[in-house]
């Protein structure tokens, strides 16, 4: 996009039903409880390091039946230890197990344009859609008061929770604008709202072009982890986590394609994680950091 005109990207390639090839769930059943009566015999020394049964010291061959029972119990325990929830990927942004984030509130009367619902935005013709997004772009980018920018971004968050909408918005010039503003802004309220919008788009989008990789988004989010405001650090850590998840899945899928189809091009190589990002996230785990920000860093 040139100037203040927002151009929407071409439709992304088809994706699997799961988010970026990995199924994500917000809530999962708790692991099944161990049934009564399943366990090990009270005697010690039934297992060696290889996982096979070994007779206890002084035991005779008459204990073969007991050993077989212990083997069966071990297999039952192994089945219980591997629960489907262990392989499920839960979201980081708006994860209520980490933090209860209040829903954004905006004043529709204060918006310098007519707000649309997600369904209306997606149903709009291409020209009308680009005109609508251009109005949002100008409201956030121009020298308007911070309150107006924050109000517009709070409304914009309501458009980011749909996959189809997120794929359009994250690959438009709006996302690169948010990265530039997050780098330049020092106001905590604006930085919090920018990080929140970016995190929602990263959570719900299934396809991201290489242009975002060249915007410096990883470096900008890493710098936000050092912000004095703990709420900025929380939002930045959650958003960075969603981005790192996307990058990891892209690299994994690229590796699978490379092993099956030599010479297949992928945008996974466009994403580079600087060592400073790993170091900054790790340092957040030190004592004295905000516990919620630490929880996001662990995830």
C-alpha cells in the first residue's frame, strides 16, 4: 500500500481446519483420573532403568505371576500418563488461565467513520472494503489525539477475532503501521492497545506474508518486553508468543516439505529470531518480574 490507502491482499492459500496445521483448543477436559486398584505392588525394585521388570532382591521364580501383574499395571500407567490434552496447543493471547483481560470498550459516536460488524466488512465489495480500512488507517496514523487512536483500535479489536477477517487485516498495510507505531510510541495506553490488536491478529490468522517479517516486528515486540509498564510487557509477551508459535509451525512444515519435495520454496526462511529475543524472554523469568508477564513468557 502507498500513502494512506489500504490495499487488501490476495486471498491466502487454503489451510487445514486446524490453526496452521496444529489444532488449538481454548478448553479441554481434565486428564482422566487413575482408576481404583491400578498401581504398583508395595515392594520396591520391580523396575530397572530400561522399563522392564526385574525381580526384587531375594525373590524367587515363584514371583513370576506377581511380576506379570506389575508389567500389566505399568502398561496401564503408561496409557494414563499420555493424555490427548498434552499434545493440544492452547492460545496465549486471551488465555483466561493466565489473565482475565476485560473486553475492549469503544465509543461508536467518537469514531471518525461508520463502524461495521465483521460480517458486514467481509461481505463488502473489494473497493468498499479498502475504503473502509483506509478510514481506519487514517484515524490511527494521522496526528489525532491519543484518545481517538485508542478508541479506534478498541473498535478494531472487534474485527480481529474471525479467521477470515484476520487473514485480510494482518496482510494489509495496517499491520505494518501498527509495528511502526509500536516502535515510535511511548504512551503506555497506546502501546497496550497496539500490542493487543497485533496479538489478536496473530492468534486468529492462518496465513502471513513475508512483508510482515521484514517489518521488524520480532525486534519491536522484544523491546516492548523491557517497558517499564507491566501491562505493556504482558501484552507484548503474549503477542510475541503467538508470533513465535506461527514461526515455529512454518519452520516445521517447511522441514517436512523439504524432506519430501526438494527445492520447495517457503516463507519460513524469512523469519529470523535474533538471540536477543531468546535472552530477553528468559530474563523475564528472574525473580522480581510481574508474575503474569512471567506466565506469558513461560508459555
